[in-house]
C-alpha cells in the first residue's frame, strides 16, 4: 500500500468516526429534548419534506437505536472512537 493511500485511509476513517461521534451526541441531545417537550404526546407526524415520517418512528430511532449504540459505547467503544476524533 502506498503511503498516500494509507494516509488517505486514516484520514477517511478519522472523518467518518468524527461524523459518527457528532451524530451520536446529537441523538443523545434529541432524547433530552424529546423528554423535555413531551414529544411522545406532542410531536405531530411529518409534513411537507417530512411527509410520511411518523412521530412514533422518530421516537423509536431517537431512543431504541441511540440506546443500542450507547450500550456499545458504554462497553468501551467510546474509548476506541475518541482515539480517532479529528
């Protein structure tokens, strides 16, 4: 493997990891907003550009999916991830 490809690979991995970390942090903050605004009862289904997106589906992603990632992060993967943050 050429040095250039190796450097590009590492840069790409770091960029992807940083985007993943940012998205994960946003998901955690969305959980707080969901609870604070009682979106379980108050969030309407999507309209216009979000037409067809159900509030319940949003809640499922914000909680079930983010919580599944949190289990992995709490098992030590957050240490691995933070080593590559750009």
